[in-house]
C-alpha cells in the first residue's frame, strides 16, 4: 500500500513537471489563433461561390497581417502550470484559450 502511494506521488510530480516545461508560449498561441481564424473564415467561404479564390485570399491575408494583428490584440496571463490567453480582434471576434502541455483548449 505504501509503495502504491509513493508511485502515485511520483507520477503526479512528473505530470506537474512536464506541465511546467511544456507550457506554450505567446508565439505558439499566435500561430494557433491564426490557424483557428483560417479555419473559421474558410468555413464561411465554403458557403458561397468562388471558394478556392476566397480561401487563397484568406490564407494570404492571415499569413501577411495575422501575426501583427493577433500580437497587438492579445493578452496572456502566465500561471505556473498553464497560460490563459485572450485575443479581441476589432471588438467583434474574441477568443480565450487555455495553454497546457503544448496545446491550446478554446474556452470562448
């Protein structure tokens, strides 16, 4: 029984250590938001005509100005085990995500 408790404690310590060293950066978040924006905008374009041309323009636009816009409209709160980032683009598009283990989970 004592051996089992020690094993559980070791596993929890390892998981916490891994969470600390794999906490994503703000640059990781910006790249993630750009991909999310591309997916959402492309989904909207799929509803209309000239889908391929529209997708090319969306991808080009997000690639060209996305980093600048997202970086300037993003705030991140850094906690020991995770990061919470919020992006508010033009007061109409808001995203909040939890960064943990090199991944982001969209909260809003």
